[in-house]
């Protein structure tokens, strides 16, 4: 990763306005430079991250530990309730690319690199939602280069066919499946993405970092949420009153399929998938159930509800949404892992009980 970053990225990492950043320069706290033809000044990335750590907890600048607002990424961004992948609106990505092309775009790599193969029969013996993490774990176990960080993006691209083979019950070529997986590629620093980046910060290999991300993704409030949304949609299709279905679906005070910690309005990913379903199958019973739930929920929908409708209409089963989440997010997590390899190692650390320094 380049040592020098723009004014906008430096301000984002510090969580300050651009004017504050320039005041640091005038006081000698930071050093900037200008390049001919560039509209923004450039700042030393390491110096910015060190200042972010020092501002947060008073540690010496050389420790370079993070607070989340200091973390910047080029993989994706969310502005005004719109999701951008590598700077391109997710709606444009979905309109112009299938999942394979979007994966190459987000991973910024031209083609795959061969990875180790595993026994598909071993993977088929476990529950469907465990097969993708198991396939990655087995491939990592048989990969002599599992700690080698070179060509990580190409190796993950080469991993994807093994993941689809692990779950043959899903028609991966179906347009709805492909579209949903594409919308799920990345959504900023979610729990799974952060977990993968933490592992990468300790210089875990890309496959092991993915496993850390899958562990976080498995929670019912993250990658497991589509299963709860599926049960809710399925209940309404079967005749359960909408109010009862909504009440039964609540998990830890959250309603799966509705609301989002990032988006104030409807999830743009949900809109993309629902628009496609409504165009292709306007009389879908699962879509009608989702519309009834939305009318009563009083909250904007998120992509988990769209995922539930896809799984229910295609008869994929309640856990298919989690599998599709794992598959799509594999690409985004890998892109973040590769990006993290370019940062200072071991920069993700908290301060338990306000201690000045924690031990390993």
C-alpha cells in the first residue's frame, strides 16, 4: 500500500475535518506535501495512524493502535445510504457485472491461482451452513503456502469454485443467486470483515483470516440473520398472522430483515434484489409475504429479507441465506485482508479496564 494518502483519507482516519488537519500542519504536528497535478495534499499514512492512536488513549505515537474511526479502506464505502464497491455504486456493479466479474473487480486481480483440492464427500457430511468454512479450513490445512501472503487475491479467486461445489443444492448460476451474492460482497467494516482484518493484522494467511471472518459471520445477528428472516417469511406464506410472525422473529431486541446499523433508510442491496424479483416474478408468494411484513414492521428493509425471499421462492431451505452470505462476503473479506497486509502489523488492540498496556 502507498505510504502517502490524500487529505480526505487522512481526515477520515483521524475523524477530523480537513481544516483541523491543516491546523496540525501549521503547528508542526503533521507534515504534508503536494504533487504536481493533484488537488489534495498528501500525508504520511504511518504518521496519521500514529496520531490517531495517540489522540485516542494517550499512548506514545509509536504504538500506532487504532480506534475504529481511524480505519480507512478502499474496498467499499457508504455515503448517503448508498453502497460503493471500489468507488462504484453497488447498483452499477450489479447491472454491469455478474458475481465472477465483480469478484475480480473487488479483488483487483485478473485471474485465479490454483489452490489445493479437498474431498467433497467429507464436506457434504456436515450441515449446509458449515460447508464453506470447512472447505476453506481443509484447503488451508493442505496448502503448503497457507502463510504465504503473495498472490492472496488470486488464490481466493481460485478458491471460489471449491466453495460452490461444497453446496451443490444451490443453483449458483441462477440469476437471483448470482445477483444476491454480488450485493453481499462487502458492506464496510462489519463484524466479519473486522475479524478477518484483525487476523490479517497478526499476519495470518488469507485462508485462516477468512476463517476468523466466518466465525463472526455465523452469529444470528450477522450472517445467521437470513435464516430467521426465512422462518418469518415462510410462516406468513403458510398463513401465520403477520403480527405473530414479526413477534416470533425478534432476536435480542432486533427484527431480522429490518433496520440496519449503517443505513438510515432502506438497504440499497435489498432494493436491488427485490426489484429483480418483482420484475421476474411479481406474483411470488414469498415476495407478497415480505410486502405484508414490511407494511407492518414500520422499519426499512435490509438485504436479509431479500435473501429470505430468494431462498424461499427457489426452495433452497432456511440456511441457504447464510451460505450465500458466506460465499459473497468471502470476496470482500479477502479484499480487506489483502489491504490489511499493507498496514502496520498488530495495530488492532483494545485497552481492557483502561490499562495503559495489555500483554499478549
